[in-house]
C-alpha cells in the first residue's frame, strides 16, 4: 500500500520514541480476484513510526474508512533516508 504524509511541515524521524501519525492511502486497495474496492483511496491509516533495530518502521494500528475505525495490525518495511511517504 502506498501511503502519503499530507502535512506541510517535513516529517522528522529522530530519537527512539514512537511518533504517532495519520497517513493517507494513496490509491484504492482492490480484491485481486473480483476487482472490488476493499479500501478506498483517501482512507486514513493510523499508526506510529517506531524503532526496529537500526531503522524505523510504520506500525499500523487502525484504518479509518468512511467514518468507521477498523482495528488492524500491520508493519511496513524499513523506512530509510528520504523515503517518499
């Protein structure tokens, strides 16, 4: 899933403390078999950037879709350098 950081100020990841953030789904997630939209573009992804050894990952805790909050547990690959969020 491609996520977007929508704030105007740069995202600075420093220190070891988790950084809570809300990211936005850049494109819809579709069912591979039916093509049905599972998550619409623009859905909110709630989570935090957390240390995972020497790198950071984004740990997703919930999705907000059409005003409904859906708990979820997911972890991104390592966020390195000037990652395009």
